[in-house]
C-alpha cells in the first residue's frame, strides 16, 4: 500500500508532523511518499492507495496552493481513503482542537467540496527567534490577547504527539480497510 503525504509548511513544523506520521504509517507496513505542495502540485493521485493532506495556518489561512490542490483533485480524492490535518496555534487550547471548534477548519470545510474521511487539528509550534521582526510583533500581540507566551525568545512546541500518533494509526487502518479494496476495484 502506498500513502501520499502532501503538505504545506512555512517554518518546518508541519514537515516534522508529517515525518512522524510517516514513521507511524510505515510501522504498519505501508510505503509513504512525502511531497511539499510548494515543490510539486502536479501529482497523479491514482498512483497512490491513500492520501493525507496537511497544512499550517499563516495569518488565518491555509496555503492557497493546498486549497487549489484539493479543489483540482476532489473527484480522485473521493475515490481513495483520505485524511486532512491542520496545524495552528489556536489549537494549543484543547477546546479549539477539533474540526467542529477550530475556526480555520470550519472556514476550510466551507471553501471546499471534499469531505475528508478523517480530520485532525494539531497544535503547532511557537518560535519567536525564528520569526521576522514584523511577524514576531504580530504573533506576540496575538499571544498577549489570547493568553499565550509573550517572552520575546519563547520557543514552545504545543503539539500533542500522542494525538499525532493516534491519527497515524487511524490512517494505517483506513488504508487496510475493506473500503479501500472496494474503492479500487
Ligand atoms: C507569520 C505567522 C502567522 C501565523 N498565523 C497564525 C494564525 O493566524 N493562527 C494560528 O493559529 N497560528 C498562526 N501561526 C502559527 C503557525 O500556524 C504555527 O507556528 C505552525 O506550527 C507553523 O507550521 P509550519 O512551520 O509548518 O508553517 C502563525 C505563524 C507565523 C510565523
């Protein structure tokens, strides 16, 4: 079984999550291919048995490249076991970490006609030293307004890796479910 993990990441944290998912999925006996939508968006999904798409949030939005990819490939996505995850800092609050409660997921699901079979929202990483001056200022202000860390050198990984592991296991099971063989006949 071959699983595509397609992602969009600006500062690398979504890549780290994808690499973790890759390990969990491969432990279940599947092959995985990791592709950045920023490098390659012309992908033939028919070469894969399942697809996972993940993207981080930047100033309230998932990458337009990811949204375009989804919109251009909805028909094929619907024929494969599939999953989507979003990475953002609002999700550091557990009550904002579900598809029903995370504002960015709610917006995305209205923007696209694809209905992912599995959806996860993961808390991202805060990394002030890495940010450009203006971004640091903005994010610190947002953190101040929402009760998050504001120390100028703060680096905090909010991701719940147990949650990521659970998601990876669900993807592995999905790939091996009877649904998959039914869909590929
Ligand atoms: C410039 C910038 C803007 C961001 N905007 C938001 C935002 O609007 N909402 C949010 O919850 N997180 C926001 N984040 C946090 C990122 O989603 C989080 O750091 C994530 O882990 C980044 O993943 P990446 O490294 O894969 O891009 C922002 C981060 C940066 C650097």
